[in-house]
C-alpha cells in the first residue's frame, strides 16, 4: 500500500483523538455548548454502540468488526489503483476506524461531540473519525462506480493473449 495512505490515516487519527481529548477536557459528559443557535453545538456524549447508537453495549463485537474491516481494507488495498481518490479514501477509512476502535479498546465506548439540528431534526452526535469513515466510503464508492478502483490483473490479460 502507498505510504501516503498511512500519512493520511495517521493525520486523521491524530485530529480525531486530539479533538476528543479537548472536548473531554472542557466539557462534562452530556454538557453542551451551542455554537450556532438551533443548528450546531458541541455536546460531549459517550456511545457504547455504533452509528446512531445501533448495537449499544456491543463494544466487544464492534471492536472485532473493526479489526475484520481493517484486515479487509489492507487486503483489498493491494488490488486498488493508487490514484489520489483511492489513496485519500483508504487513508480516511483506516484513520477513522482506528480512531473509534482505539476509543472502544481503551475506554469501552466512543466519544462523540458534533451535534447538528437541521430543519428541526436532531442529527445523531458524531465525531471526526465518523466523518473520515463516511467521506472515505463515499469517495471509494464513487471511484468504484467510475471504474477507478481496481488495478488490471496482468496475469489474466497475459493468459488471454
């Protein structure tokens, strides 16, 4: 895998962990600071589940799932073209997954703090790692749909000749 993937992953992981530490240092659990009235606030929430608090209390299962997905990314990453979109996508995915996995492993839950209210809907609280995962999946999905994902298998093309 391209070393740029690991640079992006480490950068994403650091931003995620530092932002969570800052929020923990300044806000108690469930404390909120409104930044843009009726739209955006910082709210310190601990989540023992996955996105939208799904599978709450299943920290062990989610941790194992994170490891399995990371292994799949590392295996599949060898087959992907190392173009800019794929490098960014894989780096964000790895960094984001490690960010939440580290929380689960060392704290037993994930720290979330970004809270949005859009058109009266209270969007579930999330963190930087979640953003990295969502953006990484979106970029990779677009890359796959546009055919920019896999390296051509030279062995297969030689056999067909």
